[in-house]
């Protein structure tokens, strides 16, 4: 049976409260900090430009339907 989100949180809190492994706690803290970081700051300039161009194209109505794209790339899917 899957635990609900709240039960998972409680289980993790209970586990953390008994944890004495400093290196594991440090890894968890690094993970927490990484999760706070905005992915936008982690990608390259060319990736940002590509995303911005895609947004601009979408705003200008330059879109291709999913079925059209699927037809084009069907042989690789």
C-alpha cells in the first residue's frame, strides 16, 4: 500500500530525528540547497536563448501541432 504524502513526510521526519550520520545529513542539506536553486541559473546561455526564442515564437503564433510533429518524426518513434 502506498503511503500518503503526509505519512511519507512524518516517516521522514521521524527517521531524520534519529539520524546520527553527519555525512548523510550533509548530503541531505546539499540536496535541499540544490532544490532551492532556480534551474534557469543552471543552464547555458544558448539554452536560455533557445527557450526565449521558443516562447517568442509561441507568442507570435508560430506553432506546429502535435499531430504534425508526430507525422514528421514518426519513423523515429
